[in-house]
C-alpha cells in the first residue's frame, strides 16, 4: 500500500505517482483513495479521464466497485496543462488510452509543483507494454503495481486476457470481455488460442 510521504511543499516542486496493473486489480480504486485523502488534507484536486472511457459514466471516474469521483473527460493530453493549472493534485485515469504527449504533460505538471497521480494498464491484452505507460513508470518517483486474482488458479493475476477474438488494441469492456489471469494461465491460454 502506498503511504504518502510528509512533504515540505516549499522545497518540493512536485512529483509523479503511477498505479499500474491488470484489469480488475484496483487501479482506479487506489487512485480515488489517494485523491480523497488529498481532499481531506484541504488540497485542490482534479481528476481527468480520456473521453473514450464511458463504461460507467460520461464524466465521473468510477471503479469496478462503483466508487466514484466527479471528473473531466479530455480528448488529448495537451489540454491538461490548462485544465489542471489551478489545482494541487492531478489525477489521471486510464492513462494507457492517452496520446504519447501525456509523458511530457505529466513532467510539466510535476515540474510546476503538482502532485500527479496516474492510473493505467501496464500491459495490453497480448501481454505487451501498453501505450505511454512504460515511459510514465520510468519518469515517476513512485510506482505501485497492483494485482487482481486469477480466475483460473486463484494466484495473483497481472495479465488481462480478452475472452473473444479481436485484434483491435482498444476495446472497452468489463468481465464479459476480459478476465484477470496469472502468468502461467495467461500464456497457456494464448498458446491454446494460437493452436486453434
């Protein structure tokens, strides 16, 4: 679990935290938890998500457990510099769906005194690094990898397996489309699917 460090805000310019993992691992839940703690501390908080993510709500950022915070959908990472200019803490959900400019924007926000908390899938449905997430993890001061539970083995799961055939990289869905799997279960399924 991530515990906030006591920060001397007068001597700290800002920083980046990344929460990553598979689907159903609690990434958004952890993002919301951290943002609510910042609100309790009296900090001005804003949360953003890509406009394509309308699974639960068009504006709010909602976890699979229906925990939610009112958010702002954005089309591109460039708009974050303006929209987040007057807040202390910036939350960004589903970062894997943002353009590659999100890396530069996250650095700019942190360099301008913001605490930037980013959540996203670290791997796509084929087990490959997803979008800008590897670069975001590289520049972050803190990286937290959370895990789901494998639906086949009961072990920790860090892979998101797509249950149906589709080669589209971005395909929004929930339990009807994806399942969390452990390493062994994921690679066994991929091998079986290749043999079909």
